[in-house]
C-alpha cells in the first residue's frame, strides 16, 4: 500500500487519527518547549506543520533526532492529525516520533557542500543553476503541478471531442516548417570527417540520407487526419534557432490538432474553445497554486484568467492589425508596415493596449508564412492564424492547409524546396484530398501565460537553449 500524501492528509477531517507523514523539511523553528517542523512532499502547495511538544516528554531518541534535523532533510514523522490552532491551516500533526531518512547538511562538511536551498527566497537565476533541486521550492513545485494538470486537460479536451492521439516521429528527414532551424541527427564520425577533409557521404549515414529532430509533427499529423478525421499530437519538438529570448527554447512541447473537413473559422473556434477549457480546468483544479502565482509572481493573474474565460477573443486580419499598429508607429523599435513579420512588441501592443485580451490574427502575407498554408484568392495572403495573448504574444500558430496539388507544389518550389522531398505529403492531395486545418500550441508558452512566469526556462523541468543543456 502506498503511504498517504500530504494533499490526502489535508483533505481529511482532523480527528486525532494516527498518521505518518513522509517528505522533506522546509523549516524548523523552536519556540519555548515547542519545535515546529514544516514538511512538504510536493503533492500540494501546503506543507504539513508537525508540532513536537517537549513538555509532554519526547523520548530521548526523538529529542536527539529533532536536534539533528535541518532544512532539506528527508523525514518520516508519526503523530496524531489534529485541528490546528494556527491561522490558514485546517490540520497539523501533534508529532510523537521522527525518523531522519536522509540528512542535508546546513554547513559545508568538507565532503558535502551545505544544502543550497536554505534561504526563504532564491532568485530564479540562481535556481536555474541548480535545476536538479529547484523542484523543491514553492515556485517550481507549483509550476510543475500546473504543468501536470494542463497536460491531463489537453488529453481530456481532445478525447471528449473525438480526436485520436497520434504519436508522430521525433526523427525526420523533412523540414515541416521549411525554416531550416533543425538539429541534425547523425551516426557519421564527425571527428574523422574533419580529419579527412572530405564532404560527408550521407548514403553511409544511419538513414541513408540526412536526418533531423522534428520541428513539428504537423505534416505526419495531416496524413492521419486524412484517415481518422480528427487527430492530435502532443510531444517534444526541437528548434535550433539561436534566439535567446524569454519565450524560446531549443526543446519544447507542442500540441497539434489537425481536422479534416475544417476551414479557418472552424480552426479559430477550436483554438478559442481549447484555450478557454484549459484556463477553466486550471482555475478549478489548481486554486492553491494559482493563488501563490497571483500573490508572488504576477499580480491579478486570477482575475485576468477569469476574464478571458468569459470574453470573446478579438479576431482581426493581418492587414487591419498592421493598419492599427501603424497609427502608433512611434511606440515601436521596429516600425510596422504591411509585409513585416509581427514582432513580439507588436503582438504585445495588440493584445495589451488595443484588444485588452487575446487576439486571433488571420490572413498573413504568404512570404512570411510556411509553404503548406492555403492561399487566398488575392494572391498575396494565406489562411494563417496566430493566437496572441497579453504579456507573451504568440501562443498558437496554425492555418487552413493548401489542399490543391498544383498550388501546393508551386509553393514548395517558390520556397526553395524540392517537391520530390515531399512526395508522400503531396500524395494526400492526389488521393482523396479534403479541406483541412490545424494549429500548434506551445505547451510552455501556455504554462507561462497561466502562471505568469516571465521566463520560459522556468516552466520546463530541464530547459535547453543555445549554449545550455548541462543537466
Ligand atoms: O507557429 P509555429 O512554428 O507552428 C508550427 O510549428 C505549426 N506546424 C503548427 C501547426 O499548425 N500544427 O509553432 C507553434 C507554436 C507557437 O505558436 C509557439 O507557441 C510555440 O509553438 N513555439 C515555441 N515555443 C517555445 N520555444 C520555441 N522555440 C517555439 N517555437 C514555437
Ligand atoms: Mg508561428
């Protein structure tokens, strides 16, 4: 039988029942004859307060163990679950016995450095340097619990709507976004190649041609949507873009639904319903963690989420959005003009200052979007959509796909790629082609939006970015 977690103990009515709690010591305080130990096991935000009353005569062994307890130690504490006299907690443990499972030295012992998480607060920068321990802090515990609930809710949303979960490949030989920011996967001996001075012979490489880590599961997702009607992928994607920003990672998770017989309007509706569903689940299931983010990370985030859940997302064409931005030219480092790629500052202005909420921008110039998007009859724009949110900018990118063979071939060629390389993707347009649409949600951007965490490196257990993949 598994032992009870603190979240379970705290949901019980305290009736002086005997329980044992296991976890890590957050703090130890002494007050007259009382010793208080806060134990956290990560199952919920709250720690369980364990109170030792020295006056009641603790055994010599318990008293001795208590003296050796330090912040970070792992412990097993036995006692009675009783109503707590302290404000803000329903129950505490009237502790009787304690076992030190694993110590965490408060000072450098010569062989072991002092436990690094002893202060009440540490900077997020410092915590990034101890990524293997930061999950033991309030902030990272809360982020990871929210991440977990969101992952579950994503499956729930699609499963309830007839979408089939498809696992698209991680290693690929085609560039899904045509943007060229791919990590190469090879078994060729690079050291030997460099010494020989010869060009690599990819026919001798593992796949008989160059292989890469995928930037998106979309193209393979489309093939399954053309058979199962509605599918979604949810997996890691990789981009070797050297952009060191607070919203880019080299390895991030993406959720990509794809629907047959669906146009851009259907796609926008799905994206809006999807985000609102996820926000509502987090509001319903992560209240304690959200209250922490609201108080310590991003003030007002709960009210903002509540507002978004009930408001209609603004929908605007790229052309109209740019016209609006041009009225505020002087506010930007990069002046907006028709044809420009929207910068993060433009996205933040549209959502934060103009719409005061999420905005779906559609019908971008074809030059700044991927080859697979359906062309509009104006010859200039494509059926793209980006969902932008306040504080962050783009959280979702998607489109209706080009289902016409000739037009798609023409876009592949125009984009400097070879139609032969996409023969299987083009087959979808040769056999039983249908209008279809889909989008990609950046999972870490979603977590950033919901928690208010400013840096994307702080919403994934082990961030990978240029120059950084230490652990
Ligand atoms: O807009 P993107 O590049 O779209 C695609 O990859 C499409 N194939 C999706 C589709 O239609 N099925 O990426 C989708 C989302 C972005 O909106 C953003 O939230 C996130 O993925 N994203 C990143 N997140 C973290 N780090 C990066 N380097 C990211 N690049 C994109
Ligand atoms: Mg995009």
